[in-house]
C-alpha cells in the first residue's frame, strides 16, 4: 500500500487510503509512538470492500506530515488540522473516527469541535492524558518521556519500549514490527505530541459536551500502558462499559487485528 501526501496552504499530510466506496467512511488516528503503519492489518482487510473507504493519517509531525506551528500544541490543535485535511479532501459526510491511545485525544477533540461530522467514535486503549493532574505531575510525566527520547533517540527508545506495547506472549515478529514503527518517529513531532499528552484530558473532551454519536471504548486486558482500569474510567465518564479485546497489550490493532477490525465494523 503506497502512502499519499496532500499539500494545502504550505502544510502537508501523509496518509493511507484503502477501500472502494465512493465516500470516506472511517478515519484511523494512531498513537504517540506509532504511525499510520500501525493500521496496516485493518487497511488490508478493507482494501477490496465496496462498502468502505478508509483513511489513516500520519499525525502532524509524523512521517511526512508537517508539524504544527506551536511548541506545545493542544488536542484541539491536532483536531483543527484534522478537519482542515478532510475539508481539503472534500470529505463532507459524517465519518467514523477510530483513535488509538494518543489518537483518542485527537479523535475526541475532533468530535467536540464538529459533532455533526462524526457518526461514531471508537476509542482503543485510550490515553487519558494528564491534564487533570497537578502541575508537578504533568511536568514529571513530560520530562520523563522527553528525557528517554533525548538519551536514547528514536531507535534506542523503540528497543526499550516495544516489548511493553504488547502482551508477554506476543510473537517476536510483532515486537519487531512495533519496534520498527516506533523507531521512525520524528523527535520534534514526538516532542509536540508529548506536550499534548501531558496537558490533555480525555474525560473532559468527552464531556464538554458529551458526544451525540455512539462511543465505544475498548482495550486488551493485558495492556500495561493504558491499563483496563484506566480505560474503564474513560468509558464510565460517558456512561459506557469498557469492551474487552482479549489477552492482548497496548498495540491492539497489531496484536488483535481481527477483533479490532470487527469492532470497527468489518472483518
């Protein structure tokens, strides 16, 4: 699958497109240490579908997508760029937004900014963000993440963290795949995303106001990055039950591709 790039007003967005429907049905938003490549299994499953047309972007600052213009962007800054991208693509009909981890903050903020354009919100292994924590905690979380990046670089960071993205019984091939994806993050784009994570609050995004569309929240019960009890708080904030993706870790789209595809709406 070949990536595409669009250029608008001096900004670029890199993305994958899969499916044969006439209008975009779903958009997939990846996490902080990831990229659009984390959705490869889901995109492969839908490529021959006449019912779906699916986009998966590289968020601003990832791959060939332009970084945002501020050092410490907010979730709504990513959401605004998201809608600018879809406007440029001519996408007008409501879409299903599927976020993973940090991508859940982007998806929820996008739904808050333009509720009428979102038909469903699916949040996988959602990162809650630390916006509701004290200033000291926010700074601690941000500094720890950025220190790890500075000391080890993207490749070293990927080697250290890839195993934690999966369950202990995940095949070595999946760990290497996660490591490869993580090793290619752009330090500047990752730094911007880390600032967003440190100051965002997913539960706030989901309750100001509560989305009018259906919201699904799911995670694997062996996720050590966003543990089920943390994900359950997100679901509870909107009066939902947490859905279980089974004995898998944080990188659920890679470790449980069929279950994720079924939850999204295709097999």
